[in-house]
C-alpha cells in the first residue's frame, strides 16, 4: 500500500513539474463584452464575455417585444443585420440592439415597378439587376430611393445587394440606368493601368466575367481577347502596367458586353495610318535595336511620321552648351522620360516630344567661403572624380586641374532627422586662373558645373568668368578715361597689381598675362 501511495505521489509530482515547465503565453488573453439593448422591449439579457479575435454567435432574443411587435434581428454599428444564430467577428466591446417589426402595420414597397406589402420594421433585401435582365444598350448605375433613403439603408449599403428595415412609410426603389457606348482604347504602347478610365475597367471586368475574354491568373495576368487561343494583352500587378503582347493583331473588337458602360471595346494595337512625330531638341527614328547610345545613328533616316504601334526611339541633338536630360510628350501615358534617349510605341494620334535640358551651375568660391548645395547634385556631378562610392559625412579633396594639388574640399550630409541632404564645398587652394568647368557624361539637371576659385576673378573686368583680350580692351578704355569701370560693374577687379589703384601698370600686367608672357596675375 505504501508503495502504491509513493508511486501516486511521484506521478503527481512529475505532472506538476511538467506543467511548470510549459511556456507561458507572452500575452494575456483579451476578452470583449457583448451587451444587449432592448430597444423598447422589456426584460434583461446578461452580458457575454468572448475572446477578442473570435466569432461570436448571436443568441436568441431574450427580451419581451413591445406591444404589437416581434423580434427581427440584431444590429450594431459597423455590422450588417444579423439574425439570431449567425456569427460576427469581434475585437472590441459591442452593444447589440434588438430590432422589432410590427405584427399588423404594413406599408407598400415598390421595387423597379413591382409592388408588395411589407410589415413595418421588417427586414427587406433588394439586389442589383442581373445582367440578363438589364434592357439592351443600358447599364445599371444606382438605386433611386423615393421619398428618401432611410438611415438604416444608408448604414448598410453594399455593392451587390442592400438590406434595410422597412420604414414607417411607403417606399419606392427604382433602378437608374445609363446608356451604353462603344470605346476605342489605344494599346499601341504600354500604359500605367491607373491612367485608363474607370468605365473601361468596369466594362473590361464585365467582359471577363461574362467569358467574352479569357485570362490566366497570377500576378502577371494575360488575356485572350479574340478567343483564338493566343494571348494579346498582359497586365503586371507588381508595377501596375498593362500593354500588348508581341504578335498581337492590329485591332481586336470585343462586343456584346452586358450591363457595363461600354457594350463594345475596340483594342487598337497597331494601325496603318501615319501620325505626325514632332521632336523639339532631337530626332525620331524607327527603333531597330534594343539599346541605342545617345548620339548614335540607328541604321535609318529620321522620321516625322509613323503608324500607331511602331516602335520609336528619340535621340537628342548634341548642343555644345547643354545636355538633354529627359523628354516630355503631349500624349497621356507616354513619358516623361528621364534619360537622354527615349523609346515608346507610337500612339494612334500625333505626338510632340520635347527635350528637357540641363542648366549651368556656377559655384563661386572666389572669396574662399563654403558654398552649400544639393547633395544629390554634387554626388552625381563629381562622381567622375570620386569614383563609384563615397562615405556620408566624409570629406573629399579633389584636384580639378590635375596639377597634383587639391583645389576643393567637399563634405556630404545625408538626409537625417532635422537636417537637409546637402553638400558643402570649400576652396582649399589657388591656381593661375581658377575657373574650371566640370562636364559629366551622365544626364543630370546641372551641366556643366563651373567652379570659381580664389583670385580667379581678378582682371575679369567684364565678369564673363574668363580673363582675355575683352578685359584688356575694357581696362584700356578706362585708363584712357573713355569709360568708367563702374559702368562695367567690375569696380576693383581690374587692380591686378594690388596697389589699390587702377592705372597703366594694371593695363600692362593684364596685357602681359593675356599675351602669355606671365603665368599669373
């Protein structure tokens, strides 16, 4: 007997140890309180506790109905009408209100011309018309409620069907129809799906649902528009684009779409009518290669017109004083482009393509102070000097003229809390002239970048960022008292001798510099 007791004790102890070793839940269970409102009835119903995140089964009504009433359903804010025995997902405390209907009082309800008598407060359902019941060349738009929509209806409207409690009055519900139209959509190029009108998508989806168009599934969906077994259109849900598949016929027409804004959609993938191409700042070519470097001929003469669907490439003219950094067009869905060359499918209409040019950037470090500018600008423009990488908050010393001495220091500050992304540039040396133009091949909004370093503007009488014969002439005219330097807005820049006077000595030194007799001013 003692042996049995010892074994039972050992077993109980093992169970307790095992239970103690089980991991405890990281979060305590959260409960919601379900309470009930009699809404004019009598009696009470106790609260019910249920776990948050569970489905709560609505109980039978325990209230005594008001005189001449009977229970219909439960309602709560944010929930549709719920019958006793149905379930509702809950995540917070909810007050469920009992709804009553009259046992004697009825009102007339007319739905699209069909009358019926409904008890006051009864639960009524009405639905959108089925596709096959919609009149020819019409599509359903909405319900028209007369005299007005009861509050209960406004609270619980859904796309496919509506539920409401019959108000204390007659009610008419009519269907509102619109006239169907045909629609031609230009798919000669790839669209961003969001640029197509909502009416197109409503009609397109209807055609798919009515099996006038077949499709594959997945994140990239393909559509067979004409039922020949070959896919014609592809839609990428990752990048939001939709466009033609190679080998698609020139045009495909899908008709017989019911209960949608468009009964017919004509898909145009290519047409044989040439449309005008106007290029401002470049030329248009028929695309014959996947990649064409800027400034490269592509095996054909420039074109000024092409049929819709033709692959077009735009190459820029190459002016000496600026660079093309992108293109804009006057056709929605084509562009803008952010490279010096652009390619697209020719639309079924005329198109104008306009070059976007860089602008010069001048950073005047002549007095040695620090200049602050856009960090992104300098990161790109100076990359040819910095290489392919740089470290945030790290200073770089750059030799602009290749003479072995550093000319500028750059410090990058990335975008951080309370601080704008910027670059600070400071001159750290001097040079003979100190005006440097930085030309970067990659397209950027600033081109070229000009650095003016210490002492670089002395002798630049006409302020054109260069010291040449024009400055010598202007200084000679001043020394001869033909005109004043103040009219040239140069003031003391002509004092190249540094004696605080502008005399023939400055003219002589400047002439010697321009003639390359001396190397520095």
